[in-house]
């Protein structure tokens, strides 16, 4: 049986259904999954599918300085076993010059010590930021190979440091990313350096996401959108497009499922456009309610944009879910979206930030039910062909089960000389820096 440790920033996370889908399918295939979460969930909302996950979840201190005994015990254990490797890795973390690196090193030490007592075959992380940073340090400390999945914000956001991302790719066993667009981007980032970067689309459970048994049960002229109320989703563009539809006297309703920091701004825009009767912000919904919403809708719209901080969607799972439920979709030519939508076959692609073009596309679909129905059938066929979680996770399982090269433990070239470990700090709740000094 393959044993895989997943390192995640937060588990479970309401918006990251693709991770739950992946873990469930790996478990169905007989993989022994263990989850290390760097944070505890903070929104109190959970999808019913979580109850089917068997994996043991181990929560690592979000603030290591608040649990100094647990941290110091793990790190002294590692130092006693591998003093040279430990000192080099600690020195490298310190050389980074910021508390963030020290915090991830401290968290990695707890995971590494636990893994020595409870071995696995490999480590996989999701997102190229904190979780992969921790996986990188664990690999340095005890040599277990790691891989990771890169998505969108973790590689496109303005705060991403190219050198750090290159280092993680360079030393990973392999890197998964969710679109050909992303793969090309990461290969270009690496330049002439080697890096095993593989494209694997996110998958969904096409058995759970399916069209209604009777298409007549759909509400006429209902536009649906689902996502966090954040800039990159383009909900302000969708509302502006709805304003055009109202001006053109087109009969429609628009429901938006999700919550986020832009809720008040969007409500103000709805009021300013006089769309109170047509547009409803429904707030967050559990996955079973979202599935019901897909089956009642006529069209699905997600006009993604590139946010001012560089953040953008890589391969929106909600587009796949909507298509699996037999909905024609309309979105923008951003990142991996053209790999999902075949223009005029299973949906429409319009330019980002173009409310008029979006409105024209919505009007076309609203006013041509036969074309809409044809696109809906083609949409589900595309998802079943390319985005079925069983097919896609089977490929990931094969990659994870490949014989791991235990020589992937690395010694970064920038590591500093080792230094002796000073005594424990005397403060009851030391700072990150004091904990680092203590080990």
C-alpha cells in the first residue's frame, strides 16, 4: 500500500473541494493518506463529503512559539539523529532573513519528527507557498521526497518570489500543475534549469455532478455563478453585464453563490444598477446545495479577470461542476479556461473586463434554447472525457507510487556554517526568534 503524507495550509477549507475530491479518490484506490495541516479551519462550514475522508489529520501549531515544548522536543530529536543535516537546514532558514522562513522551519521539524516515527513513502503538498515550503524543509531534514501541485495564486500573485519558487521546483520529485498554460509558465520560469513539471487537470466526481433527470425542471432564464466574492472572479463585470440585459428588456434572473470581502461593494453595485429584482447574492452554500443550484440553472457564468495583485484563476473547479451538470458556460480567455471551454461547442469565451461582450454572450444563450441544450450536452461530455476525478487521480496515484529516489534530500548552496544549540528560552511564550535561538 502506498503511504502518502499530504501537507496543506488549512484542512478542511470550504473553497478547496478539489483537494477533498483528490484525497477521497486516492483512498478509494487503496492509498493510505495522512494529512498535516498548518492551520485549523476557521470558518466553521464543511461539505458533507468530508465525512467520507478516512485520513488522520494532524494539526501543526499555526504559531509555533505558542507551543515551545512541542516544537523544541521535535527539533532536539532531529538534531540528535542528524546533527549535521539539522544544523545546515536550520542555518539556511535563518539565512532567509525573515520570520516566515523560521516559522515554516519550526513547523517542518514537527512533521519531520512525526514522519520518522510514522513513515510514509512520499510527501505531496498543495499550493507552491507555505505548504510546499514546509515540504521542502522536511525533505532537507530527513530526505523524504516531496512533490506539489501548483494552482494559480501561488504562482501568479505579485508577492511570489521567483527564486523561491524555482528552488522548490528544482528539488521536488515532480511538480503537478492544473493546466498547460501553467506548465508553460513554470517551464519558462525555470529557463534552462531542470524541473519535472507535469500537467494534470483537477477532476470532479461526475457521478455526483450530473444533469437533472428532467431538463424541464430548470428555471427559465436563470444565470448562475459560484465563487468567493473576490476581484479575480469578475463578479462586478457580471453585474455590469446584467445591467445591459435589463436595458435590453431581456428576461433573466442571476444568482451568485459565495461570500467574500467584496460583498458590500457588489450589493452597492446591484442597488446602483437597479438590479434588486433580478440579481440575488445567496451567500455560501454547502456542496449539495450548490449541486441543486446547477441543476436548476439555465446558464453558468464566471467572467474571470486578472486582479490588480496579479491573482487569477488557474482552472476554476466551478466551471467543471457546472458543465458536468449539463450547463453551457461562459467565461473569459484567462490562464487555463480555454482548455476547459471549446468556443461555441460547450460554451462561450469572451474577453476579460468586457461587460458588453459578456452581456451579448448571455443574451445569445438566453434567447436560443436549442443551442443552449446542445452546448449543455457537449459540456458534460467534455468533463467526462477530460476532467473525471477517477481518471485524473489514477494518473496522480501512478506518479506517487513510482519508486521514490531517496537521494532527493538536498543541501542548498546558500547554507551557512553550523552553530551550537543554545539553552531553552526562559519566557513562557517566546517569540519565533527566541524559539529558533533555543534550537
